[in-house]
């Protein structure tokens, strides 16, 4: 249910943006292939993960939980498919935990870093990394986090986590990181 | 010359120390802190290149020259792919002026052209170079000059002579006496250092102009070759700086919320196209560099980035994901509709115009590999010029005959040059560092 709502809200956000576009008087053809999946995530069918966040005893989380390997808040990195910026279903729980923590702690601020692998051009990757950071921010916002608590920066392919050029290294580099 | 305190993550330098630079006739000034030079490795030679003999230049006995002028000229001509210089060992004689030339000898060696010259001292640390280019069959001089230069400028003068020879024989301007800017990355002791460098087009005389621990990217030469715009993450987020190459003086010209990237100078040097996401989505803007006023060129929820100007300054080509994947589009600077330019393949990005405006240099994906290609804007056909897996950042020489780009050798970043017809290839590498994002300068300021 919740994911469906997210999808609807995200789509509304997109429509609003598209509305802004036409108001700015630009005559570009915006009809082709709107990348709807970029913002909405791909977890619409994954009902199981959608309802779990409230049951985690989140109110007991403290700042220390961020550094506790047993806490769901310990994990601050999520990964993306090649050239995509949709939140994959397996990472929604991580983000929901952080969303709960952040909305309970409105004075805590995070920076969402967006990263890409080394394929493709550098400036395009900066933009792609920002899309990933935006997707995370949108997800967290829809989960109740105040926009003022979040800033974003995209490093594109400039700060790889893994230095290899094999598939596994590249997958490790296509990521968004929540920096507290 | 550091403009910031040592604990600041960035240091900015002028190329020429704190010296006030006079723009003289032959004006590459001394190396202040040369680092490891890029080494050139010609990996593929041209067939059908014109034979030419570049005879070692004469010098009075006892004169120690810091540079072998003829060797520099010879290497330049070979690098162009248009010429095949004769090996020194095959020369029967080594004339230094017209009276010493036995034309039949050079004809027998299959030479079409012959370059001879001599270097003589002209006061302290100053030289006079006299050179003459001959047509071996017509037995006549095609061109010849005497130029005065300094010890420090001897290399630059050799490149200048190569340019004169190249132009005399091909009718096209040479681009040897030009420079390249590039980024290097060092990872040692778990510390990362990034530098923005400027070197001669053959990799010699490298000079660091910016050092940072945070990413540096997207260097772009101003059309007069005196400034470089670049992106620096030195404050933890991207900002665009414009730095004077000779003085090290710089100013931050864009640090909006979100992306500040992909700076590109207009041909008149008065405006900068750039990518900003201050309104939420990556879009192309044009900044007037005097008033700093912004014009929003594109306004689309997809990614728009990597702007490049047409040589007449009327159009901007850019990468956009509006069709679902990155493709190149063109839009008039005055506004209007964006026109899609690339249709072949699912990834075409970072377009830039050839100096004559007739073709676009770009990065394209071929069977999962990222390669450099040239798109003919009239015919619409695309030629792939590189064969790596991660090739990127292509840049035309100002005469449009050579392309420099970033490639990988294993994990390591190197630079590669390829002639526009694909016939000649060479690699430029640094022993220690990764090298990437090369950009070829405009013609030297003497022109």
C-alpha cells in the first residue's frame, strides 16, 4: 500500500516538475520517454518490505545506533543498477530505518552523496549521481523526513569505492551514501 | 607560488612562478618545477605518409644545445601521421644549407622534401636558428626563415618550425606549438592527490597549476589560451573556477546549490556555457562572464549536460537523457527547439565540434565499450576512432587533424592521440600517476 502511495506521490512530483517546465516558456519537445522509473523506484510489487519499518522499535535508536553494526542504521550505502537511479526494493528497508530515525531527530542533518561507476562520460555521471541522490532524498521525504535535514552532492565517478574495473567493483561504485 | 595556506586542500600556481610574463614573439617561458614528463609511445604508424628528411641542425663546435631541434621537428612531423621522416642513420650526408645539398643523394633515398638548418649563438642564452625547406626534385627552396630564440624557448621554437614546415607542405596550419591541459591522480600511502596540469602538446614541460585532495575535473581552455575553467570539489561540493594560466590568479564563477559543471567557453571568450541543477534538474545555462548574468538554455526534467559551442557561436550541442538514454542534441543559443543529432547506438555523449564545424567528436558505446567517434554532420555517418573499453574526454587539436583522449591501460589512466583519419596512434603516459581529461589548447598566442 505504502509503496503504491509513494509511486503516486512521486508521479505527482514529476507532473509538477513537468508543469514548471512548460511555464518557463521553453518550447522543447518533452514528449519522449519521461524517465518515470528514475524517481519512483522499482519496488511496487514488493509488498513485504513496505510495512516493516514501523515495527523496528525505532524510538529507541540513538546517535550511537549509527555506529552499531547490529543496528539497521549502521548500513548507510545503497546500490543502483547500471545507468539507473531508481531505488531497488532490497534497499527500501535501510532507507526507511534512516527516515524514521531522521524524522524522530529533526535536528540531525545528512548529506546524500550520489556516485556512479566509471563507465560513460564524467559530467554525465555527475548528473546521474545527482539523480541517485535525488531519488534517495525523494524517498526519505516521502517517508517523512524534513527537506531541511538533507543536502545532496554528486561525485559522479570521481570518488570510486572500489578501484577495479570488473563488474563487482563497478557495482560497488554505483551507490548513494548517507553521510551523517 | 601558493595562494592558500598549506592546510587548505587546494593550491593554485602560476605556470611561470611569480614572474611577470611578457608575451614575446617566441614565448614559452622557463620550466619552474617540471614533474615527470609524459612519455610518448607511437603505437601505430601511418601508411602512405610523405617521406621527408630532417637533417640534424648544424651548430658551431663546442656549442652545447639543451635541445635537439631537428629531432623535435622530426618527431612532430611523424606524430601528425602525414610524414615519414628518414632515420638519421640512413642519411649519407648532413648538409646545413643549400650549398651543401647533393639532391641526387636525397632522390636516391626516396625523399620528397629536405629540411636543413643551423643554430648559432646570439648573445648569452640566446640563439639564432636558420632553416630551409627544399623540394628535392625541383631543387628549390619552399620556405626558410631565421628566428631568434632563447635557451628556454628552444623547444617551443622547434615546434614552431615544425608548424611552418607542416603548413608549407600540406597547406594546413600545424598544431605542434600548442599545449594540452589534463588531470592527474596519484594514490600513494592511501592519500589521493589530484592536479590540473598544462604541458606542451608532446607532453614536455608539464606544469602543475592546481593541486587538490578533492576531485578536479572538466578543464576547458579559453579561446585565447590564457585561462582555464575547471570544476573543483575543494569545499566538498562542486564549483567552477576560471584561472589565468600565466599568473595563477583565479576566480570562483559558479557555486550554486547542486551541480556546477561542464564549463565551455563561447568562441568569443565572453560567455561560458555550464551545467547547473539549482532548479532541481541538470540543465544548460549560459553565463555572461562580465555581468555574471545567467541565461537558462534548456529546461527539461531529464539530464542535460556537457554543452559545447559551435565554432560560429550560434549553437550549443549537449548530452541529454530526454529520449531515455544519453544522446546528443543541438539547440540555438537564441532559443528554440532542441534537435536530436545522434541516433546510432544507446549511448552518445560529450559532443564537441571540429574546428570547421562540420563534424562532432563524441563518446559512444560499442558492444559495452566506450569509444571515441566522429560524427559527420552532413552525411550523418559515425566513425569510431578508438579501440579501448573506457575511452573518454576527446578533444580536437586546433587544426582538427589530431584528437587527444583519455584511455586505460589496465587500470591505469593514460592519454592517447589519434589522427582524425585513424591512421596514426600514440599513447602518452606518466609512470606514477593516472592521467585523464586531456584538452588541447587553441593555437599558440603568437598566431
